[in-house]
C-alpha cells in the first residue's frame, strides 16, 4: 500500500529544509511520532493532519492524496483566467500526472501555464 500521507509530509519537510526534530517540536509531538507518520507506521488523527497541513502550508486534501495540487496560489496562478484554466485541466483524468509535476516544480508549472495560454 502506498504511503501517500507520509511521503508527502517528508517531501514537503525536505523541500522546506526542516529537520524532523524541528518540525516535531513545532507540532508539539515527539520526533519518533513524526517519523512514524512519515514511514506509515502510524496515522495522525484528523486534528494533527490539520496542524501538519497548516505548518507545511498545504491543503489537507493534498496531504491525504485527494488532490495532486499543493496550493494553487503557491504556484502563481493569480488571475481568474489562470484559475479557470486550471480547473478545466483538473477535470481531465489523463492529466493528473502533469498536475503532480507542476506541484513539484513551480518553474515548470509557470512554463506549462504559458504554453496553455498560448494554445488557448
């Protein structure tokens, strides 16, 4: 079974260059507990999921694997036109992997948005 929650917590923590110990202290949990969340040995309760999402500045849906989109505003989709275009793309199941790539590489996301606007 894929440990989406744990792998996303670790990915985001690493992206922010935050140690497990530092993040655990900020969340008021033990380093061992955070390690268990990341490894998939334990699942956080709903309140902790919200705290983790707030700390990492992402949606709970992203952490839980319900969306591949970390945060629309974080990727620079500021205009209403950009948001509408993104919503259209999100409705195409075959493009899920592109949305994941956009979240992992904001520079690539901005380039793809430019291409989509040009095609439109």
